[in-house]
C-alpha cells in the first residue's frame, strides 16, 4: 500500500467558483446548461429591479435529495462518465453539455447566498448555501460543507429546479438587462422551437435576433447543411455556400454555421452585445470559444469586417479528453483539436 495520499481542501472552492467567473452572462450560461441537461423546455430568469436577487427557474426533471447530494453538491461530478443511463444523452436525446461538474460553483462568483429547491417524484425540498458558511468551514479545517435546509414555508417549487441568488455582487451584474439578454443569446445555438428550449428574461424570450450579428451582415457565407435563420438579416445583400468539411479531419468531422461581413467595421461595435467582430465557436449547443479570430494571427483589414459562428461538436466528444478551460469559455490552445479550426482557411 502506498504511503502517500492526495487530499482536496475546501479552500479550492475560492479558485473554482468564487473567483473564477467574472461576469453574469458566463454564470447564467452554466445555469442554463444545467437546465438543458435536465430536459427542461424553458428557463425563466427573473431579475429584481433593484438588483438584490436573481431567480432561475426551469421545468426539467428536478432532483431528489439523493440527487442533490450525490450529483449537484458533489464538486467534480462527471455525469458523462458516472451516469451509465443518461450520462451522454438525456432522456429526450439531447447531448449533455455538462462535463467537469464545476459549473454550479460559478453561482458563488456573483452571489453570496444561494438557495436551491427542486421537485422530483412528488417531493419538494431545498437548501441554502452561503459564501460565509463555506469560508467558515475552511477556517475550521473541515473536510466538507453542510448547507442548511430551507424553511418549509419557503419551498414553493412544483416542477423542476429553482435557484435564487441573493446578496448579489452588483459589479458583476453588468450594464443592463438588455445587455445581458444579448450576451446570453450569443452563448447558445439551441434556442427556439426547433430545439424545444426557451430562455426567458423577465418574461421575454431570448431570440436569435438578440445576438445582433446577423442583422448587421451584408454578405453571408453559409456552411453546407446549416440552415441559417436569416429572418433578422435585414441588410443581407447576397448569400453563398461554403463546404462544411475541415481539410485536416476525416470525413466524419464536419462544421456548421456561417460567416458574414458588414459594410463598415464600426457596424460591429455594440455596447450591449459586446464586440461583434469575432467568430464564436459552439459545441453541443453552447459557447465553447468566445472568438476564434483572436487565434488566427491575421491582422489584415478584411478581419475587421468579419462576424459569425461555427458549430464544431467534435471539439467536445464524450470519448476524448476535455479541451475546455475550467470556466468553459475558451479552448486549451495546446490541444491539436483546437489548432485544426484555426489553421483551416475558408475560401471566400
């Protein structure tokens, strides 16, 4: 038997959750992804006008107390490997987005108090977690943290899972609700009736039009098999097709999406949606890399006119190592799978 032993201190939560995520859109991305994995058809996000709290409610399958302890509260729970029945595909057949089991910790980066309640098999229950409680457990050198049970009169969930973020760190809420809507729209490609999945903020659905990129585009190159919804592309003059096969990969590894150019670079400036001069990369329906243009090392003028999105599910295959960074907003640059889309050049 080995004389050595590796242990994990609760203090690691400071790095994995409390201090890892820097903005509200990134945090809500994790909550929405969890709802997708729970086979929800809708995620309703409600933001207090005074920015004191945020509610995130989904109508998914919910969690039992055992689920809460063994999966949700288990830091590093790897669903794709540990759930033999629905680890890679949900009961509805959706590709599972979660992978590292760290996303739930992101909530602590924007709120000091988190209440989670869930309903499953006729039973509703809930808990409250606090940053102060976690830090107290760290100070006591405890090996675990025990959230407190919610008072019964505060449990009102009838379906799915409800999360209430309280004591919000306002500097991370962002400039406006409108800006949050646009930034969240640019983080998912599975929004809408086609995917049976809706994201609502204060009762209004987040739509493809909220991304604000297609409605700026004059010339569009659509990758084969993509079926891009151009209903919001009011300035579109011409559309052409591009092959969807990356030369460096075998025939099974295809990409979808589109690339577009605008009339003037300043058309891609957006205070609310963020800088639209970039190509967002999606995998399994959620943002995987915020802007692959940054990695092209190409300073020629044409890049200033470009926007678009690429869907490359092969970047997140179940049987291959994870290449996303801990906050799942970027790709690890030293992985060869990352280099292939960067090295590939589409011919305009």
